[in-house]
C-alpha cells in the first residue's frame, strides 16, 4: 500500500496518531521537501519517529516517482507532505502514476493552510478562489492573480494568497551549464507580497484604470507560521504591510472582501491599530 | 489555557499526536456534537483517550459557553471539534467569548472537508465559494445557494456543497410546548441534494429562464465519509445522482466548473460511467 500522509502545519507532533502508526511500520518513508517547510525539518521528524526518512526533492517526486513507488504493491511505502497531501497539484500527478502502476493508495489527511486560515476569524465559506503570488524579477512581473482577486472582490469574497517558495532553484547560468548548484531557499514575506500588490495598483492607476479591485486602504490580513506555536496574525491596511515584520516563514496573505459582523469582531483581535477595522 | 482541538474526519486515531497529549492531560474535555459526526462516537473516543469526555450540544456551546470556559484561565480545558475547529461559525463566537473573559486559547488544527475534498482530484484553488444546501420542507424551499453556485460556475470555479445536518431538532409542537423531545438525527445524502438541485433548475426553466448556471448533465462529484476507511467518491452527471447510493453519512457534493486536464484524469478514476468524464 502507498500512503500519502499529511503532516499538518506546525512541528513533528502535528502528525495524526494514525499517520504516526503507519510511518513507524512502513518499509520506506519519504519526505516531500519543496512545497512547504516544517519546524525542525527532517532531523526533528526522524528523532520523533525513531526511524530514517528519505528527502524527496521536486526532481525526485516529479521525475523519479517510480523510485518512490517501487514495490508499493507488495510493501508499505509512505510519502510525507507538509499540510494536506492534496494541497499541491504535483501530488495529484503522483496519484495518477500510482494508479497506472496498479498500486493502491490511502490518504491520511491533515490541516493545510486552505482550512487553517480560518484561525484569523474570516469564515472559510466567504473565501473565493485561492491565488498564488510569485516572486517578481526585473524582467518578469506576472500579475494574472490580480484578475482573480478582482473577481473575488467583486463578489464580496476574501482572497487567500499563497506566497511563493523557491527551493533548490538554479541561476540561469548554472542551469545552462548543467551545474547542480542551488540558490539558498527563498520564502516570500507578506511585506513583499504587499509591495507587489501596491505596485500593480499603481501601474493600473497610471494606465488610467479607475475601477480598481482593491486599493492601498483595503483591509488585509498577514499570517505567519499558521499552526505553529509562534503563529502571528496581523490585520491592517494594505499600505501598512510593507513595513510590518511577520517574522520567519512561511507567510500567507489575505485580501478581505465584504466582512460580516463576527468577522470584524475577530479581526479586531489582530488589528495593528484598533481603529482600523470597522 | 483553553484548547480548541480538531479531530479530523475519520475515527479516533485521526487526532494529532499533539492533540492527544493535550486531551490526556486536560482537566475537562468537551466534545462538540452537532456540526459533524465521528466514527464510533463519544464511546470510542473515551476508550481511545482513556478518559471521560463531556458531550456539548448546540445549546451548551451557544448558550452556556461560560460553563465550558469555566476556570480555563487557571487550568487546561479542551473542546473537541470534528474536522477543524474553524469550520463552523459557532466556534468563532466561542473564541470571542473566551477573549471577553480574558482566557487564552490555542488551536490544534486538523483536516476538514474544506481541504480534504481535494482527494477527488479537483484542485482546491479552482474552487469558488462554498455553499450549504439545507433540507427543504413542504412550506420552505430556500434556494439562495443557487445564485452562489451561478457566480462560481460563471467564473469557472467548482462549488463545494456542504449538506445539511439536523441533530437534536424539535418538532414545532414539541418546541411550542417546551418539551425537550428530539427528532432522530438526519443527514442529507447526495441523492437528496441532487433532487433539490434538479428541482431548482426545473422551476427556473418553467419560469422561462434560459441562462441556467448548470443543468442535469453537469458533472458533479458525490463524496461519502471523506477521510474514513470506507470513503466513497463518485463522479457522474447531476441527473444520475438521485439514484446513486453513497452509503452512510456524512456526504458532501461538488458541482464542477471548468476542468483542467489533470482534474479530468483524476475524476475518471471515480466515474460512474468511464465515458461520462471527457
């Protein structure tokens, strides 16, 4: 049996009792290491599980999935994923490959940012489509997520923005020369997401657009390390976020839509300035 | 400290290791018993935890929250919630009350239907707003969720429909006479949700509407007992669902939007007829 096991969002102890039982008994255990991070990393997990685990980077999961799936029809193999196994597209691909190989699979679900985000007090069923905000470079500033936020805002929905993670990225030069030298990992902070969002609306204003989806005074919510002991939530105006330090990664960001009374009451608990949230 | 602990979606073993540690050590442990169900119920949980737990019905959580919160500033008290603690509005209300009483709280997240629904292969970030479908009566047939589904479909989004749960409901007669006699619990099956959805579009057709949000051939996904060992997923046309038996509760239902190639490949795994999903 192949097991897809969610680790939740915090530390080693956030695995479920069922997940831990399977991890302890499995023949091989892999840790998917590029769509999120877990407090303490691989070493803490190994210590907690009392067993060896194998790091699976993007290359391994996407191109050598057969290596991970090897013999999973005869013995138990587990792939650990921070959050819930179905948070990222790449894992769906993995399931399809298992199916092709006639390997049965079981999913052990856990919390992901997609539901844990409710901790800020905004109701999950008032969220529209989730978007991803990617790192800009000097030559590439994709902003297609703006239109998605616009659709959400127009319908009164909040937007959860997942912020970019760059792990094991190569410079163009290293990539072209085939050198497996990787850049240090980068995790987008709320401050940078806010800067990029502000730049998009500035550009749109310069282009003469008047009906903007949001503006610098729109109430946003920054979330740092949701589900961890040092979780931090701040509600403030968009223009305030470039100067707000949300601490270590991972961060997520919310652009609010229409707010209900109870949502406002909850956000007040996290407000940068008590008078901002009305 | 007051602990809000998610139990996940399956059985007693789906609590996290951290959650279990807190439950074992807490002074009092309550189980919220009206927004969802857990396999085995209170007895199985007590056996697994090796301790007594107190059932908290809607009345207790909504009107006697101070009883649950009593002394939580001095000792550890936990409220167990099936799924994730922030799945239901009523729990947000609870947090606000704790804050008023100056009681600190910690959340132990877990999987909820809001993220575990990814197991059917539809990508979480292609979902729009989640809706609730309630039981109709002869005199009351609310269909306001139709407009929300329409907004989602217009934008290409899938819609997760949470299906109604009636626990500890009283007949109007018993309510008026103040008799605390409760009806047996009812959980809406996918078949009934589909019937109500089909009736709505029939009514709209009769009213001369032509631009319907979906029709009887729209691909939908029925989900039974997500996260449980006997989970069942079926993808079929809406008109087929009134005759599909998804088994025991709980059920959820999805009305698909635009589908990407990988989503179609995944749904084929669960298709009633292999040729339906194209």
